[in-house]
C-alpha cells in the first residue's frame, strides 16, 4: 500500500526541479534528480563530480546533505495533501561514512514517522558500488497553507 497522498510521477518531480519561478533550483545546480518512486520510498541521484568536491577531492559533506534533504523533502510533500499543506525541513543530521569521488550517488528516503505536524525520514546514500557513504535523518514540519 502506498504512503503517497496521491499518485506521483517522475515528470512532476522534474517540473518541481525548475522551481517556483521556473528559473532553476539547487537541485538543478547540483544535478539532483528523483529517479524512482516506490510505495513507501523515494530515490534520488546526484553525480559525484569535481564540482561537488571539497578541497581534498572528495564529495563535500554539504552536497551529501543537500541530496538527503532534497529526497526527504520531496517525499514529505508527497505524503500530505499539497493543496492544504506543504512540508519544509526542520532539522537534518548526517553521518558521512565513506568518501566518494566519482560516479553516481543514490539516496533512498524512507519514513520513520508520519504525523500530523511532522514527519521523520531516514536517507541512505550509496555510491556506484552500492557502498553506504552517508546516512541522514531529516525532520520535516507540516505547515498548513493560508
């Protein structure tokens, strides 16, 4: 059984990546895209290129966190009635476990808690070899539209 409030498509995710004013977003800048929608999970990918590196030649921890928050935020918003509510990141933490230098990073978000006012998401990021590189947890606030 699906956790999503309504069916969601990859095309809708791509449209969201363009932003409120259709001028692009951080997702476009970093090359983050939603690649899979499961019944109870959402997957996003991001390339690991020199543009994402820290001075030591590894993917910057902030890039990992941006990937994690993106996939968790999209997921949080797909769980609620988007006509009445929207979700924003309230807190995020991450443990960087393995350095990445190239290839594609894949982030999978799954809910730990789906409440009326908050949701909590676990995000696991793996490298192209399937090795766990980062694990994050994000709390999203559910905000009523006015």
